[in-house]
C-alpha cells in the first residue's frame, strides 16, 4: 500500500502510531477498519 498525505496528515499518522501498539501494518489496518 502506498499512502500519500499532507504534512498535517503525516503528523496525525505519527501521533496515531505512537498511541497504538503492534506493527505499522497492524495499526494501519486497525485505523482503516480492515
């Protein structure tokens, strides 16, 4: 998966990654509701 986002969105993603446990893939699937 290739994700494109603005600097502002990147900050939100970075914060979300800090607040969740697991691999980046697991976190993205969880946040995307997959």
